[in-house]
C-alpha cells in the first residue's frame, strides 16, 4: 500500500494553488500541503478557505485544514461564576491593536514543556505585515502599565481566526477572550476559529465543528476583500465586557 503524497506548492504558484481541503490527510490530522510562501495574498486565500500555516523552524511551510475544527461562537462564550468574579476584582484594562508586535513576540516565547515555537521569524514578519495592512489584530490585557496577557488573529469579513494567546498573570488570556467575544458579538461575527482544541479553549465554550460545515460557513460569511476596522481606540476596563 502506497503512502499518500503531500502536495508541494512552489513560491511562484498562484495563491489559490492549494488542493481541495477534502484531500487533507487523516494522519496527521489536516495536513494538506507544503511549500509556497507567506505572502499576504496566499495567507488571506488560505484562511478564507479553511487553511492555515503551522510549522516549526527548519521545516518547510506546512498548511493544515483539520477535521473537525475547533470553533467558538462568540455569543456562547462560557464565563464561569468564579472567573467572572475574579475578572471583576482585577485591575485589567483592555486595549486593541496598541502593541501587536509585543503580543506576537510574547506568544513566540518558549513556554514550560514546550520545545521551541511555531511562530518563527518568518511567521512573525508575515503577520506583522498583515497587521499593517489591517487584517491582523491584537487584543491586549494590561495591568499596572504592563502587558500581562493577550491574543492575536485575523479578521476577515465576519470570521475571526485566532492564532495564539499568552498569559503572564492569572486569567489574563481569558480576559482577552472575553473582551474579543463581546466585541465580535456586537458586530455580528459568526465564528471565532480556534483551529485545534485544548482544555483551555473547551473551558470557555469552544466546540468541534465538522470541516464541511466550517467550510460552508466560510463561503457565506468570509469574503476575502472585506476587512474589519471598528476596533475601540481607547483603553477599556474589563468590566465593560462582562455584561
């Protein structure tokens, strides 16, 4: 029995050179293609079609579309009573897009039990470029003038694609998720894509969605040409998002 062969994309291939996501491997789950580049055009096409890059330093660019997909419906975020009380008692304030490079750089730092990082210098540069173009955004949690938590991702039309988060203080990354979901809900976003499930995401209400259903949602609510720019420009207290 022959092993499946991965599709190789050349850097000069058009942005839509990906195979159909139904051709993604079962093992490892969702591996679809390798190669290509991290140009803005290729990244935006990939996200809008249910594909994202994920690879380690020294590897070629690897493109993924897992089945099922971990998602969170913004209006259904779960905020346990204890977490809500803790956030209300905190001094967290939330800012948007004021320290994007600081957020992605902190997300890239090695963490306990983690061997290296998938946010390579190449990825860092690509997403900072997307931020400058108005596609990538950061949600930041500040305490006593210090950046203590946050996350970043990409907003296309009415879908937010979460990429990574960090926390230097208890519940700081959860505060970022709470603030983001409140904002997405008020602007009628349909999904927050979490890519791959984890206990942390599950605790906030994330669920699994079949890839076919996820793809159908993208076709309806993720037009590649539509940016989202209605982000708060002033710091907000976390209590403003706990209504």
